[in-house]
C-alpha cells in the first residue's frame, strides 16, 4: 500500500514542474491542481473521489496526522461487492419460523455443546458479566458459525465505499474513524481489520466503534483479538450485552399459551408482569412456575407468525440481545438456541408452514394501509413495528383477528379495499383459525 502511494507521488512529479510538487505526506500547495486523491493513488468514480477528497480535508482539520491518513487511505477505491450488497433488496423475505428452524437444529445444538467445551475461559466470562454462557455460544454460532465465517472484506474499504454512497454517510465515517483509531493506537493492524461487507468484524462480529469501547482481552495476550481468540470474542460480546443492560438471573423470553378469545391486539403492546398476562389469558406453555426474577419483570407479548404460531412473553433481556441485531427473528433464534443448549425442550406450538410474501406484496400492503388512514411507516417492503401496528389497528377496526400478521389473504383484502371492492379472506375475531400454509412478512424489529 505504501508502494502505491509513492508510485502515485512519482507519477505526479513527472506531470508537474518540480517546484510545484508537495513533498510526500503534505497537502498540495495553494493553487495547485493536485488533490489528495491524486497523491494517494485513489481510484473510483467522481462521487467516490469527491467524497475522499472532502473526508481527507475534514480529517486533517479534525487533527488526524497526514502520515496516518496517507498510509491508510493510499490506493483506496470503492468495493463493488459492498455496493452490490448495500443496494440489494431481497424479492422474497424469509419467514421468522424458517429463520429459526434453519439455525436451531439438533445438529447446531450438538455443535454448540462441543464448541462451548473448547473455550475454558467461558464460565469465568459468564460469571463476570452475568450473561449466560449459552447466550454467548448461540451468538457466536449465529454471527460467524463459531468463527468459521468471519468475512473477508477490508473494512476500511467497506466503510469508505458506504460513506461515499451517502445513504449512511455519518455512520460509515464514524466507523471509518474508529478503524483509524484502532490502527493508530496499535490495538490491531490494518490487515486484521477484516469482516463482513457492512464492516462487522471477528468471531462475534463487532463494529469498529463497538470494538473500541467493548473489546476485551480474556486470553491473557494483552490486546483483544476477536478474530483469532474465541475467548476474546466471547468476552467482548458479553461486555457488550452487559453494558446494554443484561439483567443477571432473568430469562430472555418464555413461550406462552393463549386462551380462546384472547385479545391478539395486545401483542407488541403493554409491558406487564407474567401474573398480569396470566390474568389476561397468556400462561406458560410448559405449565411451569415463574422464577422470582421473571415474576417481577415487565414482559411484552410477541406473535412472530401471527395467531397460528407460537406466542412468547419477552423480557428486557430479549431487547438486549437485539443490541446485536435489531431483529425479532434474530433474537428468537439466539434465545431458543441458548435454551436448547441449556437442555430445554422444543416449543409446544410448532412454527406454521409459511410461504414468503414478495416485495411487491409487502409494499402494496403498506401503500394500502397508508391510503386507508393507517400509518405503516415508510413504504419500503420491510414489515417492521410501525407496519404491524398499523395492520393491527386496521384489523381491529374491521373486526378481524388483530394479530398484525401480514398473510396473502390480508394483502388481497387490502388491495381489494383500496380499489373499492370487497376482498375478505380473513376470519373475524374469535373464528377458528385454519392451519393452511400462509405467507410470511419480513420482520426487522
């Protein structure tokens, strides 16, 4: 990389009178046509080069040494793979049940048990942080397949690419600055900073800014190595969850059974104690008693696959898991995998068979809800909390099962109502629910 930098300087020297040339590592003199990208040997489209020139100037003004910027930004170009990933929008979204079933398998549970035994420091990490070892092992498996799939992207280049694209510029520049700090302080080398296309690094996939504030050395080597040391990666994940508010001794969620006539509109609504939920028709599916810690906690009801799928009371620790990935499906997969590692039985209510909705289906439903007077948030095809809340309000107003679940029949009904026709297809509240296959909507929060 340094060689490319000096080759770029040599090329610039051939094109300009010697007296006009800045020395290596200096800003071009006033009035010079040279830009930092000329000296850095950077390449890319006009948008990327304009961003890099601006970032370089702002970084100098913020106090970064030219030598650091020149070394790490030399030869920089946008990564087309990052561009492709960032622009992609899947045509079909993955159902929550499929997501969980693909990750929480008997084979995955057995592998998790074996992998746990390879990290002798894990029990100490769990005791010190208060985060159960099973949760940490499940995150390790979810994030990188226990270290096997950490990503091969140069994260400096990834964040430069994302920053130049502009959609998440402030966030990407913050992460890029964190990369420079990691390198400049000697905490890790540039060659170590490898990760996913979006910049998450190591066996537990930490972003650079998170690495700076939460990475832990548990293996005794002096510097946190989340790439090569499972102990460091797991300790860092535990530190992240502890800082996010993990409640020691409290569960993350519990499956519940709902009595006939239950008000499904309560899902993703109030946060109340398990006793309150029992009085309103939601009881533990396994018939067990609540621990003291769980009995006093505020829990929220979630219906990931609607009224026909399993129901859960989720506790504050559920939302702490979502510090890693703000996805209901992700948190359920981590928690259920951890439960199985701890010896829990499979769910009482199986996940229903679901067929994914297309992007057009989801966006049409959001458009219809908006035009009918309900606010689903952005019409982007991502069925998040705002869309589900809007759908529940719509369902309740029409006397339907208000579970906020976007099925193919519900999409058909919304389209028909928007056209001024009649499209029912959903049973009224209190009607017997069918077990026919349904399509699932993507859930991001």
